[in-house]
C-alpha cells in the first residue's frame, strides 16, 4: 500500500500543452519533418495471396525520369535478422499474403515513385491460398500463450456437468468482425542514414521511440547508439503503431540505398489495410449456467480466431471472462487458424475489446431468460476476490458504476419494445473492464534548468495528453507549480521509456517521474542549483503483487431502430467508470468518450469485409470501411466515480486509454434487442440483420 | 497513377474539340470523383480537359416555370437555392444526403450524375472488372455485393467470366431525384447539341458494362432542366444507409406525388437510377394506401434478383426498398393538409 501523491495539479482540467501547435499546424509529424532534399518511396505489393515471385521487371519503371532506385526481393540488402517474418522485407520471393511487400521505388517525387511502382511488373508462381476462418477447421491449434503473456487455456471445476444440471443454461456463439485501426495519420517515416551508412535517424510515427529503435536495431544488426528515433507527435495509433510494421523496415532499407539523403515513406490508406496490423475476427462460443436466482454456476468461453501463417499474434479474447464474474466452474480456451492473411496485431484493448462482447451479450440473454434485470444479474455475480488468481481486488467498483449509471440513465423506467413515432426504442447495458498495468522499464531524468524543472523521458503522446499530464504528476511530486515543470518526450535521446500501450503509459512513466522527483528533492532539497540532475526508474517505485488491479465500468445505451427500414440510431450513450484517480479530467474524458465512440463504431459500422476468393479486405478505404461519424453520435457522456486505490501506483491511476471501448458493442446489441426483440450475435449490427424481425 | 496532359480551353466548343480529338481524353469538373480515379489508376487518360469554368454556373428560371441548372453549378449551390428547395425538395434533399459539405462545395451538376460506381473491385486495379477493363470479368459476382444491383441484372450469380457481366449500381443521390423529376439533359458534342431525357441518360450494362451512359466520347453536359411541377406537388428523397452521414445509399427513394400521379425512382438497386414504372402504373389514379403501395412494389420487384456473396449477399434490398417506398409515400400523403 502506498500513500498517494497529494493532488494539486493532478485533477485539474488543464488544456493540452501541444494543443496550440496542433491547431496552428506547427506541430510536425513524421512525414512532414523538414529535411533537405528528400526522396520519396512507394511500395510495390503482391497481387496474389500465396506463392512465389518468379521475376520482377523494373525496366519500364527505372526508365522514368526521377526514379532513383528500385529494390526487389532479388536485389535488396540482406538483413541481419529475418527471425520476425513481418520485418523481413524483400528477403525472399515467397508470398504469404496478398498485399505483402515485393518491392519499393525511391524517386525524386512521391508522384513519380507511385507511377514507377505501378510500372513495376511482377510475375508470380501462384499457389492456392486459404484465408477462411471457421470453427470447424481441422487445423486449429493452441498457441503456447496468448497476447500479453496470458495462458492459452484455463479450467476450474466441471463446466459440462454444471451445464447439464443447472436450472438455466445458455449456449451461444458470437462473433466480432475484422477491424483495421485506421488512425488519422497514416504510418509514416522519414529516414536518414549518414553518409557512411553508420548512423540512422528515423522520424517515425510510433507509440514508442525506444521499442521502435529496438526492433530496427535487431533487424538491421545495429547498436542502439547507431539509431535515433524521434516522434514528438502522433496522429493516433490505437495499437497499430505500438510495434513497428514492415513499412518502417522498408523505409530504413530504402534510405540505406541512398546514404546521406533523407527518404520519406507514408502508407496510403489502402496500403494500411494490408501492412499496418488489424484485429483478428473472433468467434466466441459461450456457455453460462445459473440457478433461478441468477447465480452463475458455470461460465466458459471458447475462442477461435486467426493469425498469419508467417507470424503469430494470438489475441487474448477469452481473458476477461476469467475474472469478470463469480462462478465455481470455469473454462477458457483459445484456438488459432494460421491463414494466408496479413499479420494481425494490437488494436485498442486487445483481448478485452472483443472479449467483452460475447460474454456481455450472453449475460443479457441469461437475464432475459431468468426475467432478472441485467444490471441486477451482474451485481448478483460480483466476485469477492479475483476468480482467476484468488487475490483480493486492488479496488473493484463495478457495482457502484452499474448503480450510478442506472440511476443517471433512467434505467428503472427503461422502455420495453416502446414505439415512438417511426422508431422502436430500447435500452441496453454492459460492463467494461481493463487490467491496470505498469511496464517494467522506464527511466526519467530531472534537471533544474533556468529556474524550471525539466524532465526527459522517451514517452509518447498519441493525442492522449502525455505532454500535459506528465508535468502535472511531476509538479505534484516536486510540490511546485505545474507552470514550472516541463516534460520532454518522444526522442530516444531521452531516457528509455516503454510503449504507449496497455493503458500503461501514465502508470509507468508517471511512476518513473515521481521516483526522479523524490530523488531530486532528497538530493538537492528545496532550492536546487542550476544543472542539478537526477534520474529515476520505474523499478524503484513501490510495487504490489498481492492484489488484482483492474479498472471497471458500466455502459448504458439507448437504441432507436426505424420500424420501416431498420436503421439504427444511438441518441444516448453513458459510461460510468472506476479508473482510479483521474490526472486530467479534460484529456481523460477525451479518452473515455473516444473509446466509447470507437465501441459504437465497432457495434454498428466497422467491418473489414474479407473476400476469401482473393484473400483481401474488399472495402479497403475510408469511403467504404465505415467509421462512426459525428452524425452517428448523439449525447455521449463519460463519468467516473471517486476511487482511491492505494495499490496500483503512487498516483493512484489505473489507465484510461482502452477501457472505454470495452463492453460498448455488447450494450448496443442489448439495446437493439430491447428495441426490436432481435438478438444480433454477429457484429456489426446492421439493418439487414434486423429487417426480418421488424413489424 | 500516370502523367497526363492538362488543358484549360477558352470555351465549350474548344473543349469538345480537344476531347473528341484524343480518344483517351476526359473532362474534369469538380474532380471529386475523377481525381481519386487518377490516383488509383482507375482512370488513365492522356489528356484531362478542365471544363469547370466553361459551362454556366447559374441557376435560371425557364419560361415554362421550370429551372435550368448550369453544369458548373455546385451541389451546395443547387441545394441551397430557394427555388430548388421550395419547388423541388426531392432534389435538395438528395443533394444534402450525398457526400459531405466539403465535397458538395466542389461537386457539380454536370459531374455528379457522371460519377462512376463505387463497386470496390472497380476501384481496385488489381482485380478483374469488365467496367474498368472490358473483357476481364466481374470480380463482384459472388463477392462483396452489399452495394450491388438487384434489378436490371441478367440474374443471380451471372457468369463472372462473361464480358457483359456487371452488377454494379450507380451511386449518385442527385441522379435518383433527377430521374423522378423527369429532368432533361442538354449536351454539346462533336455531333452538335442535343437534349436527352434524364431517365435515358444512364444505361443498363447490356453488352458493354464499360459504358455508364449514352453520352458519346467528347459529349459535354452543359445544363440540366427541371420541368415545372403542377401546383400542390409534393416530393421527398429518402436515403437508407448504414451510417447516419457520409455514406452511399444501400437503397434510396425519390418520390414525386400530385393528385392521382406518382413518380418513384430508386437508387442503389440498379446500374442506373431506376424508375419504378410498373409500380407507378399500378398506383396511378388510385389511393396511395399502404396495401396498394406494397402490392405495386411487389409487382415492381417481381423480377428482382438477389445476389449471393460474402456476408449474406444483398437480398435484404428487396424488402428494404419496398418498405422504404411505402414509408416515403406515407410521409408524403400524411403531410397533406
Ligand atoms: C468520400 C466520398 C463520398 C461521397 N458520397 C456521396 C454520396 O453519398 N452520394 C452521392 O451522390 N455522391 C457522393 N460522392 C460523389 C460525389 O457526389 C461526386 O464525386 C461528385 O458529384 C462528382 O462531381 P464532380 O464535379 O466533382 O465530377 P468530376 O470528378 O470532375 O467528374 C466526374 C465524371 O464526370 C465527367 N464530367 C464532369 N463534368 C462533366 C460535364 N459537364 N460533361 C460531361 N462529363 C463531365 C468527368 O469526366 C468524370 O468522368 C462522394 C464522393 C466521395 C469522394
Ligand atoms: S460489378 Fe461491374 S464494376 Fe463491379 S467488378 Fe463487376 S464489372 Fe466491375
């Protein structure tokens, strides 16, 4: 247990420090980095889903005015490590998925690069490909572990027996679609090798300059001292910039072909649907057994999802079911199909986001079956300790969130199949959860400089607010005015920082900053001299292993379905969260309503439609891949309860970047069901799925 | 992407001459569709002739009580014109249901009806497409067909390898309203000027899916006329889409109703804006009861062919379009004082 920092700057809704630069357009993003005489890249992509490149004819392309170099699998430099097949760009003629990189053109302008890339003629020996995910495939396998180091399968008691004897049981299959992260800023890099090709500078759009550098060093066989990664601003990542993708290696490789000359590479929106990661579709088989009073006797989830044939990513979809509700008999499994598809990766709340869909709809179905209020059903299954680890919770306020949300939303008066003019109206609820994490490495230095406190740490601000809230934390740790603190981030010249992922950034970097601030005060007292400096490391911060740390929440949705057309509108969304202490209500609210909006988007719109005949996403641009727009979002409110958690970290923060997207889609499905009586178990909920059930 | 020559001639006649002289030349208006296609390699012209400032941008009253929309008038301007939203609400509503404010500020009266299909395979040059590259086949059949046609197709699952197969829809909202209004299109081409009934501007794929319209190469739209409507005529546009804004129609309905007469055009269901002539005929003169409308739409849709495909195909459009017509006509008749 730790005494939490006394909040002074913490808790204030300070405006973003980087806001003005962004509004004025003076904040430079990776691709815009002002460099002298840049060259431009355009990738060449495979047009088959499986097979081998037999020849690449670059004659016509190379003849174009302004083309500098063309790299192909046959002449590209050999990389130091090809262990990670996603990063082994142009190392072999084998094709593992449609859209894979098979070349790159470097030219004087981006237009010529693109023209030349179109003119490169690639011939293939095509093989039959297989890209269809299904539960009944005979080659599903259990990965060694699933993302974030979780066990693949867990089991306790006897689910089958409980299902056979329980008073009520529910057995259903749910599925979530394939999703592409689609941050506004595409994946982009400006890369520059010095004239001797010994030192590489990467201005890269990334969620972590240090992890980015580590991956590049590994692939190119470089020492850390040979690479600098710079990234002050990121136009969104949602996980897709948490690990570098092949485009970063391609940019570095292209630049090495022209040492001394900066090279720029930005993926087009269409290319992002092949090369920048995505969330696997999931198929979730749920089993719930309960007594008449709604006490769960068994809860089980069996997940089937996909990965690419060349690199495994196993989304931990079954993980939240392991800890959400009490039940003596429990099971969770994950099975993968390794397909001829692009490499899946992190997408906001990997695991929890899809994994809070099936179970939270199943709970609604169970509530209906039992005739119990779905809010009440959840409350009746509140576990006293973490059912998985048997540890006590660091704090768990799901019940408070549910009750407070129900009260504010008017849940007690919820309409049941009410019709308002042309619209059918219904309310739905679901729970949210996200684990509280802190990464093992991160260091901050703190220096007294010209009367101000300057901290440096290689952290990242994806638009989340790190530029603003890290000074708030540091100021409170130093007991000074926040205006006297500056925190510099986004450069490997600053001390090592962990990735902005797993909602762990504030918990991790903040902890390191507090360690540094306290060490600074210990060493230099209240009136330091110019140049006084210390550093602090997250591993010196108090750590608690005795509790299960999670953030919880409850989301409420009003759905309106047009009785003639089945069009779905969501005029109201309310989320109430227990996320520990909130450092900055303004940026926190953005994260929470942003997550909820993305959850809405997942519920109604987002869907990378897979065409298994050719092995690609058919709707691979933003005109056809629908993301929720303003007109789809009515009233959206995110609130949080006062929560004091002395176990998570010295700030008392739990992380807020991801919890907002969890549970939303289930709440939407439940609301649509309340409005129409139609239960949609395959996302997205679209009008064609409702039409047969409409009056 | 491929380099092209760019010309900005002094007048319409010169523009027509320049395009007519180069088999691989195109007109450019607002560019909101064409420029995307240049980038994607869907359009690969040798010559692009900018006509944006050559045709009229005016909206003028006609002697017969109708309105003339100059080809260069923007979608925003037309939608905001008082005469349009008072006399032709169906058109204003259709325009405002399309794209976004920014796009409508650029998009023109001439360009909008000539925008090309949003079929994803048409827009992806790595997949076969009879419309983009005649004779290569149709990738959409059996694929992602949520936005594809149910009417005017040779049948469900036509032969994807046949050179005449195309199940694309025309994506314009404006065009659906213009079809219901019996608008007339004025053109000037190498063979001189002519006027084409709007309903005859677009064509079904027939044996050449590469041709969306009856316009000849080098034929330029100069204006579109809206004929006068009898006193008391009511009209409305209803667009059904997955997202509340900034999405193309799954189906749409333009309806124009006056005593005893009803005109219905459907969007999102065919290679062209679809005048529901059979339904109109059945309903003409009779009361627009729910029952009558449903029966008329059943007749109209008797020949509809749902396309199977990934996810569950597009069969949902058949009940959806019938329901949407019924709802639209209900709205128009209930409004009646
Ligand atoms: C993201 C996005 C969403 C959209 N959503 C919608 C929507 O919901 N509903 C909708 O209806 N539309 C929508 N649009 C399409 C938009 O309405 C059209 O792109 C626009 O109307 C085309 O007009 P333009 O003047 O820009 O045409 P251009 O792009 O300049 O030209 C289009 C075609 O018409 C030809 N052309 C242009 N003018 C003439 C002329 N006077 N005579 C002969 N030929 C001519 C050109 O050669 C070209 O082939 C959307 C577009 C985008 C990019
Ligand atoms: S439907 Fe038409 S436009 Fe689409 S792929 Fe087939 S031929 Fe091309």
